[in-house]
């Protein structure tokens, strides 16, 4: 690492996380990398989260706390970013935790170059079981023409993304975030991370993929991916417009083709969501399928997951009995 000991800002959006918050904060405090600041942004919590933040702040001079009226996740991490002072940014959600060596390992790959990013894998945690989720891009350093080729032609439109969309699991040189906040939307609830990580990646000058997992992402049975969200389909359209705008602004050659393919994978998520819905689910699915037949016909995507294969076929050949069978007899696996 050519730049010695750069300051890292660890930004934690906090909302009603009293059950898990202390584990999260302690995992950051225990980092072997020492030059950090910890910014806890309490987004109008109605439980004891705000008090927990203040208790830890009183005992650790590295911690700063912001209390704000509830504004949602996007506004919360943005506000934390704006007051941070670090050369590099790291985001951790308040019900997750990280291994003690995470920041030291990732920081060891930094050079001090403007526009660099270091990415690692993560652990999905549910009911005491761990499942690893990985970047599909091989570990290594990507720069110049090699990086440009990935960004121009491969960054979107794959069932398994080359680079995890999460804003967590990464060390990001701060200018990559600051100059791309205009592509975020405070009202997006699904895929909100992608609206900042994609444009940041498109501006990236040096990308490092580390083939280890240090971040523990806690999943809940009550979380968005296990419950019905009546706003998801509209949310997807908002997100896709932002992604396409970022790619157009940055003159990505294959932007239209990649965004259309990515949109199809989002449609699969939308159908899974509707299958979790109650009455009139077939009517809602029919409207989605009818509205997207042209894009489904003219854009081919590759999928290996069985549930995605079935849903993609069903979207192209929508039959009420098939949707009933999927809802009644197939367990849609989100993990």
C-alpha cells in the first residue's frame, strides 16, 4: 500500500435495531485497522437504538452520532457520508457485523489512487446458517483497458453479477460516492444500493476483488425478500431509469442492451414478489407479463437457477394454471 494509513469512515445507518446494534458497533470497534471514524446515523428510531448509540459514543472518541427524523435508508447513509472525513468510505448496516480483520485486509490493497475500490464477498446469515455470496469476477486487480471492457460490456445483465451490488463489503474512495449521489433516490426500497454502486463502479479507475468474505449480512424472515411488497414493480421502473441515466451520462457503449437484460432479471423478482401476494395475484402477474412481452421476445438472458428458468418461461407463455401451480407447489428460494 503506497498510501500509509488512510482514514476510513465507517457509516452505519441505524433504525430500530436495538436487538443487534451492539454486536454491529463492537465488531467495528474491534477492527485491527486503527485509523477509523465511526458514524452512527439514528434515523428516528422509536426503540432504544438512539440511546445505545449515545452510550457507545460517550466511551469511544472515534464515534460520532447523528439523530434525525425518519428519512429512510438512502437519506440516512447519504447524511452520514456528507459529514464523514475519511479518504475511504465503508458502509455497514446496523443489524449486520464484520470480522475484526476486514478493514485491515481491504486497506492493504489500497494505493491512494483517486477512484479506487476494493470489494470482498459476504456471508448471508439466516437462522444460524451461513451461505456465502461471491463476486463472480475473479480476484485480482483491474485497471485500464481490462477494467474498461468489463464496465462497457459486462457490468449488468447477468443472473449472477460480476460485482456484488451491495454498498457494504467494500472500501470506496470517497469521490466515487460524492460525485454519484445524484443517481440515488430516497424513495427506492428495493435495489437502492445499486443506484450508487453502479455509477461508482462506472467511474472506478482501479478495482480490486478480494476472494474472501468478512461481512455478515443478517437476513430476517420478516425482511423485504420474504414478504409481499405492493410497490416493488414501480420501484423497479424507478431504479432502472436511474441506472440507464447513469450509464448514458458515462457513455457506456452497451448501456441499452445491458439495462434491458438487467430489467428482465428484475421482472423475475417482481413475479416472485407477486406470487407471495394475496388475492388478485394472477391479475397483477398478467398485467406485468402483457406489458413486457416485447422486451422478453427481443432480449435473451441466460439463467441457471431452476426457479428463474420456470418463471422466465411462464412470463413468455402466461397461463393461469401455471401461475396457480407455482404459487401452490413451488417454494421460491430467495437464498
